[in-house]
C-alpha cells in the first residue's frame, strides 16, 4: 500500500508542477566547483546515448556531492561495473536526480546500505528505500565523488530524469551554466547513394567529400555531381571552454535549398530507444575504423524520437540537370554554430566505381528467426535481432566458429550453443565460451552449462571459441605484511588477479566473521575499511577466498594485529 500511496502523491505533485516543463534555477549545483564537462548529454557512446553530463572533479576523488533539491532517496545501487556506486533521489517537483561513480555515500546513507551489504554478504547490492525513509534537504551532502564502476577517471555522472516517463533529460535545460564560446568541429563529410540508381562523383558507393574553411568561418565542400536518392553524413565533435576533451554535438540541422530536411537535438530520449543509436550512425564504418559517422538521413529501421523536423526522411532526390544547395548546421548548447555548405549538381555520369556488395552463401532476413548449424556449434537469431537484411559470413569449426564480424549491429540477444559431449566431466568444468578480441585473446562470455551443451547469449558478432582455464586466481596483500601491527591503518587492501576467465566471487573473513570488501576491477583491488569496527580482538586472522568463472578457487590466510 505504501508504494501505491507514493505513486498517487507523485502523480499529483507532477501534475501541479507540470505546467513549467523545465524549471529554471530551481536546482542547485551537485558540486561546489565550476562545472566543466568531461561528457555531455546525448553524446554518442557504444550502443547508447550518454544519459547525463559528466562533471570534471579536478582530477581527484572525495569532493562533496550535494542534493540539488529537497528529496527522498529511492534507489541505491552498488556494482563493480556501470555506474559503480550510484544514488537516485526523487524530488517532490516530479524529477529524479542521479549521481554515479561515487567514492562513498554520506554517513547516514552509508550506514543504511552497509547493513544491507552485511545482511546479504555482498558488495554488489541494489535496494529501493520507501519514499520518505531516507529524506535529504537541498544542499545536503549526500555522497563524495569518485571513480567507481565503468568510469575511466574521477568525475561525477549527473542526471535529471522526468518522473512522468522516466526519461533522462538534458541537465542544461534547468539553468546550469557551462562556459562555452567554441564552435563545433567537423572532421569528415560523406555522401551515401541510397537508391539503386544513385551515384556520387562516378561512384555507386559511399564517397568522402572534401571541404575547406572560408573567410567567414563557414566551410565549403567541393561540388558534388550526383543523381538518384542520396544522403549526407559527417563526423565531428564539440568542446566547452576550459576543457580539451571532445564532447558530442547538441543539435544538427540539414537544409536543402533553404528547406529543412532533417533536424534533431539532444534534450531527452528514452532508455528503451537508446540502442537505436546504431541506426543513427554508419555502423559498418564504426566497426572498421572506430569512428562514428552521423547520418543526416533516417533509415527505415531507425525508431529514435529525437527528430523535430523531417522531410523525405532527410534523403535528397537529385534530378539530372538541377542544382541543390545543402547546408549542415552543427550547434552546441550555447548556439555556437558551424555551417557546412555542399553544392550538388544533378548529373548522370559513367560509373567508375560500381556498387560493392559482399555476398556469402547465407542471406539473413532480419524479420524472420534464423538458425545455423556450424558443426561444433549452433547459432540462433530471433526475429528482429538485426535492423536490416544482409549476407552473413559464417565459418564452421569444431571448437571455434566465426559469426560474421563487428560491422553489423545486433539489437537483440542471440544464442550460441556449443556441443561439448567429447570432453570429460573434469574438462567441462574448466571450459567456457569466449569471444576472441581484436588481438585474438579470449574474453569470457557468460556460459550456461547444461550436460553436453554450453550456451551463451550475446549481442556481439565475431569469433567464438571454447577456452580452458586451469589456473586459479592469485591473491597478494597490497598494503600490509603478515603479523604486522595495523593500528593506524584506515583500510586493508589485497590484489586479486585471474589469468583467463575472470573473477566470479570473492569473500573475506576476519576471525571467522564475513567482512565487506569493495572491489575495484580497474586496479584488481579489494579493500576492507576499518571503520566498519567489527574487530574486537588484537589478533586478527584473515581469510580471503577468490573463485574464477569456471570454479578455480584460491584461499589466502594470514594474521595481523590491531588494538
């Protein structure tokens, strides 16, 4: 009943405040330092759009993080990956703010979550406190900035979500001030033949277009000779003042002879649609060169809601003998604009580069389920795993199979099943399914073992193999030695490393009692904080057990002293 009462109250409050879509200057800053961004909202990431802003923390951890308004903590999640230590607080005004990659929480929240961690005997936990159970005031310290989870350096990931639809919204919509007087940068420009009869500069394939900067700061492309239906794509970035890092471009508009053909910006999106980023970019180009080309035209499989204006899905029909003036306007949040002008002349020419289509023995129809037998393994693609039909490249093998390559994105999980009947029971325990990376090294894939079949579910095409892990993890103390007095130590840390399948579980005990160890995979370190104050003996017997993903286990034992 409590949750229903909370939803009813939230609906009422949302209705009251709903008249002002994005309240200005209502929320205070989450940090007491100038806001400089390491990443902006909607930035293009692997398989998703960035759902918040990444605020630089002066290359250090431990900065106080403040509640942006009166609120109640409604979700706490601690994970080795992703957001690391994350806090979600719900505001009466109808918004939820999110704070991630935290070093630690405020004392009252830390006490609350540690009770749950000790009860579950797990560092990784997720809990949803009742509304009103953990209240916070505007400006109250709720946490300290860090570098936990999938963070590549100290920063605060900050979001504001709308409670009406749980969509992340651009935090800059709420009046946060980010200094920016720098125009976006364009790096490359491409034209795409989209119809069967299309050609661009005597080519039926994607063609790069050269351009130069003009005296007025705009860019002028070389004249393009084309016919048929074509599309334009580009790659570029934006920079804010005080920061050298490359961020995403906020708004993009394409005009043809003065008429808007496509227009979109990053104010909001839903988590349900974020993977459709793979239809916004030229994914084949990304797979080959790790470079994201944004398409100014919309593919039929593109279901993104970011567009505010579309004519012919942004595609340009070029007729012989006519001329077209295409303009791309790349804008940042402060409306700093980069303009690229592309003159196009409709002209049918003799092709020098016919359309290239790589064919194989298997043509996959995306809307239908597809099963393939690869001798040692089987692969099953449910209907609509992929966005488009394509020739799929499959290579059979006994223990290693190739399932196309990384130039085609999968929208849904597919299943790979290996037959392991030829292996003994002992060997089966040590085997796992692995995907080979670009260096041909095996990367553990979650493996479900059922008798003579091993199965994994994945969205990654590539080469998969059966790998064997026979070596147990290694445990090494980092900041102490055996039988050492640790009176003035704040924490105890050990390094845990596995050579192949990776760490699955780790547990630590002092004098027989389970103790909480935080795990930072980026440094292969587990750490116990002496502030937990569960020690009541001078002589402390430490036991640490670490198990890898196939069950190889190592136990480390030692003794230390502490008053």
